[in-house]
C-alpha cells in the first residue's frame, strides 16, 4: 500500500516548494522556491530533513489532509491555526505550530488560516516522492512545472510520501518563534540607481510604502510617493536577481520575488539584501515598509549573522509532548514518588 497525504479540502494557494531551482535563469527558468526560506528550513529541521527538502508552502489558508500511511511525522512552522481529527466522527483537537507531530493512518490534519503573514510551511519526514524538474521540486505555476503537476493543490490530490512510516524518535519544537527582525527593509543601491535623480533616490529611502493588492509570488507592487527618474524608465533588458526593485514609468517600486521573470527592461533602483527577503515573503497587502540603504559588506555581514541565528534556533529545539499528554521528562525531574517530593540532604 502506497503512503500519501490525500487532499480532502484544498487551501487557498498551497504549492510544493524547496529552496529553489538554481542555475537555470540563463535558460529563462525562474528559481521559484520558498518565499520564506527560514520557515521552510526550520520545518525541515524539526522533521530531521536536509534543508532543501520540499515542503508545502501554505498561502493565507491551508488544506485538510488525510493520512494514508501507517504514520508520518509532520512539522508546521509559521503563525497559523491547525487541528487534528483523530478518528472518524471525532471533533477536531487544536495542535500547535512551530513543532513536529506524529500522525497516524486515518487521521485528518486541518490547516487553517495564516495570521499576520502571507505564508507558513508544512514539512514531512523524508519529503515527498515526486520527480524533480531541473533539480528541484519547486512549483512554478505560471509555466506548469515542478511540484505536483506544476500547480497548486486540488481536492483529491495524493501527495506521495518518500517513507511509508515515520522513523522512531520524539517530536520537537522551537523554543520560541524565530525573530525575523523589524525596522526598515535593507537594500543595496543599484544596479541602475543612476537612472534616478538625487531627489528620486531620497524619496525612495525617506518615504513609507504600502503593500498593494498586487502582491504574489512574482513580486510586490508598492503604493506611495513617486520616485523621479532622470534618464527615463526603460533600459536594455538585463538579468533580474532575487529582491530586485524595478521602478517603471509610473514611478512606484516593484520588488521582484521567487517567481520573478529572469530579465526585465525597467531600471532597478536597488536590490533587497538577502537577509530581508524572508520578511518580504511574509508581507500582506496594506502593510507599510520603509527602505534603508546598506553597503554590500554590511549586507553580507547581516546575512552571516542570520545564518548563525538559524543554526542557534535549530540547536535549541526542545522535546515536545503529545497534545494533551504528560511531559514525562519534567515530571521525572521533580522526583515524585507516591506523592512525596524527595529532597537530597544538603552537604
């Protein structure tokens, strides 16, 4: 019998994503991949997976998934609500995010709304048994490639599991939600900041910009003060890296994200420092940001610090008791015997 998770009810926009399809932009293929690589990496670590294992990126609202396997260990990371139906006819029981859970055959995982972020992630121990496209399982829905038939999940889909049952071991949890930082989004000027007037560059870094309703995996259009061009709003098309900030003729910035096109003909005033790309991947329409320039050296140092922060978060994983269960470790630490607390004699 094959092992799988069956989609009983699809979410709003759930796709399989790993850390991206790297090395094919010269062929016109975007990288795709997780909008919030930090949350995906943490979910994979909670399941014992390598960092680049594909997981389910949950956009705004998640799916209901029926376990068709002897057992499976899953991890949820992000600010979302979830519950578990343990048997047919039973009422859903809330389960926590930012930890792993051992699920059994016939149980239904109900993933609800993502609160305060546009994305959250679900990983499974061992990953999904699906063929890679250009060395990646990341879904690029605009071209219909990767993931599950190159599209978001639909009712009745089967997500085949690489492992027929969960490996032995205990569930784990984050000791606290990951701190993404606050304050302005850090940017590095260029490569075409000379296409903008000095006043336009000041406007860009001294103004608040609001996330418009035109925000998705391809990029975010911002609303706010107009950025003044000096050399026009068109260039010979060139390559577009992650976080590139284009400013078309209308004078409003567009930050390009995971599903961005590989080339573009608008000048790019700046590029988001990689340390803050996961923050952009979590933004919701209506949220306000400000941009702050940093040097390349500062951006690299910030990224190294973030990597160390991720490793510390993984190193501080704690044992997680079953929902409603007893934390035996803490109980035994109290030295309780028939209701008597034993105190060792002082020296």
